[in-house]
C-alpha cells in the first residue's frame, strides 16, 4: 500500500512537565485577538494540516502557537529561544510516545497578554520542536496547553476557525453569561486525570475510554482493544509517523465506525490510526482505548469546561456544506 510521511503531534498528550517558580520574565501578545468583554476573547486560528494554530508574539519573536489540550504545560520552542542557562535545566525527562526527550528547560512568563487581556505568572517548558517545523514547513514558537487553558471555558470552533476563551470562577461558572450567540444543544461529562480529558463511550456496544486532544491530527485506537471494537475499524492504508523523539513507526490507518458517547452524541466514520497506546497509559496511569482529536472537533463544535469536567456542544448551521 502507498506510504505517507505523516506527523501527528499526539506526543504532547504523552508528555509530563514540572513547572518552576522562577526564571526569565517576559510577555506573550496575541495580535489577532478580539476582546469580547473583560472576561472573554476570541482568537482566529488557521489549520496547518490538522493542527489548530494561532499567532502570537513572545520575547520580540512572532510566530505560531499550537493549541493542545493534550499538553500539560505552556511550551516554548528551544530553536527560537536558545539563550538558556544550566540552572534552568529540569531534572525530569519529558516522555514522548516512543522514548523520552532528554534535558528539557523551563522559563517563567511573567505576563501572558492579549491586548488588554493578561495572563500573569505562567511557567513554560522549553524543548526542541525543530523536527515539527521541518515536517510541517512552518515556524512554531511553541504550544499552549492545559496550564493556560484550565482557567477558561474553551470553545473550539472549526466552523468559524476561532477559539473563544471565557474566564470562569473556581466552580467553572463563566464570569460573563453572554458569550455565545449560538445555543448549546447537548453536553457530556468527562473525568480529568491530571491534565488528561477522559471520555467514556462505546463502539459496537463495547465500552471504551477515550482521551480528548486538540493536537491529535487523527484519532487513535489501541491495537490491543477488544476484537468486537476492531470489527468496526476498516483499514485503508499504512502510514509512517514521527513522534516527539523524531523516531518513526508504521501504523495502519482507516475509518472507525459506530463511535457513540451518549444516547444523543455519536459520530460518522472518523479517520483513525491503529497504534500502541501502552506507553501513554503506563506514563499517566490511565487505561485509554483511544484518543479523539481533529476528527472529533470537525464533527462537533465543542466547549471544554475543566472545572465542571464537562463538554458542551453547539450545533452546526443547517445550511452547512
């Protein structure tokens, strides 16, 4: 079968980071952000392949940041921030899907600013993302993960290509109630294990657990899953993937059918890869059967509320093409 070189950034789903409390101070500015009110902003994004990418400026450098719910931390790309010192080296490794990444660094971001909208005293990890840039033929300043997103209700809208961040209180209630023009039509509970969103569902009436990751370019299903589930994974071709440690593996890719998360929330066939998720499960103490990524968000306009551990869904317009 035809081979493709394909990068899937689900390595950040499988990465563990520890934040420091000191470091170099700076600010991050999002020049394209629209301030809706004092608690809410909308940021347009573009898709680089299936990655959700927004424009940002940090330390006088302008470029792209990947939105990644699967990453625990704010990450800066070492390629563009090379002035690091030995005291900033972290004692803990960063785990990729296939092997660990040695010697990550960390920096402290005093101010994370979006026009008049500021996020203060955020920590970042600094790792080499050069192979991602090579494969994607794009410049990436870094990755925005859970440590930034957790204090907000996060609306990922692949219909309008924009992300909306709404500040919430300790109970997950939005500080401004008039945010969404469209009506919320459904919701779904999830469990948060550290930074990982875990959703229960079924395939062919078999119970499955999924992780939700905005930076997974395609869905993933564990090759050790029940054969009754695999009956509805229809292989199409083989792909070669590159992980965070720049190591390549070959996987089967195809369409996954009959994914159902509740009586009212279900999906059409989704492009999915068959892979080994054992290392991810071992690293985080999870027992995931798969990961839902871009294909999930392409079918569902989704709001993530970390404090309430709840997903909300806004319908696509009836005249959607």
